[in-house]
C-alpha cells in the first residue's frame, strides 16, 4: 500500500523541478512548459489528498485546472508567436526593452 | 436543491456582462466600423449590470433570503460583494468610455527597431468588439473573484481575470512593447498561479477536504463534520505545518496579483508596455477584486492565525509602500511613475488587511478598504486617461515628463483634472484621497499597528513630492512643444465622472462611507447546500 | 506490487520532469513533458481517479502538448542548440529559491498521518465527478466556459493577420510607391 506521503513527496519534487525550470531557463516556451509541470504537481497533490480524505472536490478542482491550463496555453503561445514575429527569438532576455 | 431562481439574481451582473460581450461581437459583425454604437451598448449594459447588483441586494433583504447560501456557497451575495460588483462595473464603464477610437486611428508611433518596422506591415485589423468583449468578460472574472467564498471559485475567477488581462495587454500585437508586456505578465502571472494552486491543494489537505470558506473555518476550529482527519491534532490556533505552508503559497499568489513588494517587479514593465486604457484597467480592477477576496479570507476565515501571518504581512506592507514611493521619486516617465505609485497604494491597502486580522476592527477595516478602492479607481483612471490623451496628442512612444510642461496654459481642463487626480493620490485634504487614507489608517491604529501607520504617513509625505512635481511642471514651466490634444466626448464624460467623484466624495464622504460600513457589516460566509 | 508500480512510474515522472528543464532542444523537452503527463495519468489510475486520468491524457497529453509541439515546429526553434540559461547570479538564486520551496513543501508534510484509503470507492468515476461538477461546482463550471471564451477571443484578436482588403491602409509597399 502506497501511503499519502509518497504521493505528496513526488508532488513536491515535481513542483520544485518546475520552479527551477522557470527560474533558470530563458527560452519562453520551456519556461511555459515548466509552469505546466508545476500545475501538474499541484494536481497530483489534489488527487492524492482527495483519495485519502476521501472527497471528490480535489478531482473537480483538477478538472478546472485543466480547463485553465488549456486556456492559458492557447493565449500564452499566441503571445509567444507575436513576440517571435517582432524579435525572431523567444529568449526572455531579449524581451527586455523596458527597464527601471 | 442545486440551483434555483434566486441564484440567478445573485449572479445577474455576471450573466448580463457575459451576454453583453456576445452581443457586442455580433453587433460589430452586422454593422462594422460603428464604434459609437458598441460603446453605447457597452455603457448601457454595464449600467444595467451595476443596477442588477444593487437590485439583487434589495430583493434579498426585502424577500428575507438573508443569510441563505446561493450557488452552494461558491459566491457570497452580501453587501460587501455587491458593493464591489458596483465598483467593478463602474471601472469597466470608465474604461469603455476612455477607450474611444483606441484602435481606429492610432498615432503613427516612431519605430524602435527592425522588428517593429517589419511588423508595421502586420498593422492590426483589430475589431473594436474584440477589445470591448474582453473588457466585459474580464470584469466577469473579477466579479466572481471579488465575491468568491470557495477556493474553487477563487481560483477560477482569478484565472478568468488573469487570462483576460494577458490578452488585453497584448492586444496591440503590432507594437513590440505591448507584446513584451503581455509575455512578461503571462509568464510571471502563470508562475504565481501555480503557487496559488499548490497553496489551495495544501489547504484542501490540511482542512480535511474543505474548500468552502465556512468549512475551512469549521475545520480550523477542529470540528470536522465527517471523515477522518489526516492530521494529528494541532495545538489550537497555531495551525499545522501543512496549513501554514498552504496559506504561505496562497499568499504569494495573491500578493503577486496586487503587486506587493517582493512580487512587484512585473508591474512597472507591464503597466508601461500595455495599451494605456488597459493599464488603467489593470491598475484598478484586479487590485479591487484580489483585495476583496484577500480581506474576506484573512479577516473572516483565518483571523485566528493572525499571530502567524500578521508579522509577515506587516513587513510586506511596510516594504511595499516604501519601495513603491522611493522608486517613484526617480521616475521621469509618467506612466511608470503612476505604476510605482499604484504599488505604494497597494501597500496602504494592505494596512486594511492587517487591521482586519483583529476581530474588533475588521468591519471598520473592510469599510475603509471599500471606500479607499472607490476613490482609488476614480483618481487612477482619471490620471491614466489624461496620460493617454497627452500621449496621443504628442504621438510619442514614451510618456516623458517633459511632455507635460506648460500643459495648463494650453489645456486648462485636462491639466486641471490631472492635477486634481494627483493631489488626491497624494492624499491632500479637500480631495477624497485624504479621507480614503484617513479611514484605512484609523482602522489600523485601532487595531494597534501604530508603528506601521507612522511609516505609512511618512510615505504619504514623500509621495507628495513626486505627485506635486508633475503639477508644478504643468503650471509653472513654459510649453516646450506644440500640443493639439483632442478630447473625445466620451473621454470628457469619463473625466467628468472622476472629477465629480473626487471632489464630491472629498467634500461629503459620509454617504459613501455609510454604504461601505453597511456593506462591510454584512460580510458572511455561505455554506454549500449540496455535497 | 502497487509500491513497485508507484516507484517505477514516480521515478519516470521525476526523470522526465528533470529532462524537460535540462535538455537544449525544445522539441525534446516537449516530448519529455508528454512522458511526464502520461506518467501522471498512470498515477491517477493508481489513485482511483480513472476519469481524471482519461482527461489528463486527452487534455494535457493530447491537446496542450500538440499545441506546444506545433508552435515549436512553427517557429522553427528545433535547430537552436544553445542552452539559453539565465546568468550565473540569477541561476544560483533560482536554484536556491527552488530548493527552499522543496524544503517548505516537505516540512509541511511533517505530522501527516496517512489513513488507509478506502478500496471500494467509485469516487473517481465519470458519474461521480460529473455530478460534483454539475451540482456543487455549477458556478465555477460556467465561469470556466467564460474563461475559454476569453481565450478564443484573445487568441483570434492577437493572431489575426492583415487581410488583403485592408492592404491600402497598411504597408503600401506592394509596388505602388
């Protein structure tokens, strides 16, 4: 029997990997993928908690997260495409016309 | 019962706005290039939505639904959320009014680099309806967020608002700045959302499956209604590590949305790059909605843990106002200066959240916050509207302070409105900005945060310098470049509303404050009716 | 048995997650991310949530990843073989922050007691989740549709190209000058 703790540790690790990706990479698309990884880590925690409580709310919330992720990815990739048309690059350090 | 007609009353403003967004799209399909009609439809519809919010409150109180819970405890139908819905509807109305002809005859901005020259060939064929319907739908998200009493509704409302704002920030896709602003907002906003969601997951686990605010309160008091607790009993009112970590992650997500200091670095760039009417919207709407759910959560759900979160929030509030004001001093770009000033104002508003942690003064704090938010959007939107007018007249791609030299001689009315907004932002007496600060600060003093109020007052004094500097430049310096500002009638109406609001509420703040107090006294946490 | 399955899948997910942020090529990253999504779907099955597992495969692995791959291919980023890392200071800070997050999250789980999960639950069935969505979470469900509407309008507005009939207003570079 796999306990709740196992799933939560896995979720925490995955969240941390995603955060590290956001903070260390400069390619906007990879940053965006890392954010998806973080959202999935939170989903895993929700389903795991929901399983052991037991309570269906966690799964309902995961459903909404998927809807949100789909919308966010569509909008985000559209923005990345417009940036690419301007700069021929998706490097976030080249996207810094605006300073202090 | 899962759903009834009284539920429809509660979400009437949202329903009207959503329907309106669709109507706007179809109207433009049928009659293209008719912005005035679109604007009129939007304005009437938003007024209807605001009225519906007010009426729904009236119906409730007369029909005696009282503390019944609507929509399974997802959103509150109390005076507080109705007040906020009216605020949000007014914000949307003002933004629609100042956006006139934003897309039809945009100034030919000097190109900044090769990319932009190339993109000049992809000049937008934006339809006005895209813009107006996004404003309306984003407002729906804000309304849901502002009245949320369930973590699920909070999350979905916040995301609806955020995704709408990402789109609005990037809507001038042929300008590199608009796209950059959208990208920055999107990446950092989605990052913050991930934290918020992880926080919600931890709270869900720590409270044994509660997402409803009232259920969280019950769980914190140790009265689990059903099921087995996942946690060993914790010492009362200290919270378990799981819950505290959850609150911490949730706090990061919310502080990001209101641009409080360690999480503020996105806002100046995003505010500067976004189209100016959208910047006005961003500086007013999300802040009001996020702070509403913030105060409900921390004042009414988690006050028992205030010994844990209050010191943290104290530091963040102090940092937010100080950093915002000090960096604003150094700005020579007016739009950026207003961005930092709005960070500083978020710091003052955090005082209300802190004060709400004390159960004795939480209603005064919430009322003060409602009053502050009302005045804040009037003066901020007024200021950004003038920035927008001047920028269009100058045909610049930036917003240098030099553009404002001698404005008063050439454009006395526009300069007068900007001066009034700035004086009110600084909080100088006959204007409403003074009372908004007074109410929030006095609530904080009553809650015992005297040290922080001293810091806030000192900060207000510092802020007078950069606000009045711009006023002095407008009135004392000679005009440098010719200026032909064109004021569209709808913008004039919006500026008039702001002026009347700032002056009127400055002279007679009592009426609005009474409304705010009634609203704050009614804050309640509905419970779900079906499992 | 379950433990062995969990360990295999869990390690695969972690490994795939690491590869997402460690590879140079965005296409490879996207494929590893798909692997991680499939692994998570398998974990959802272990957790008695078959409906969510199916959605995970359809929405994440199906729709979202295809969108990612499509954009990476469209923008022709796959030839880029550079790391594109942030500068030293920022990278170190980022790793410290990420490690801090991990520590906080792990510390948070101290004191959790793990009750045995009920075995005969149909909580994760499509019917059970659907009932929750349409009854208790009716309002968020409707707001989610507003969110998707925003995404549609926003994407169309941002990616709309100049149409031929609008050419005279736009560039004016097509032989008329």
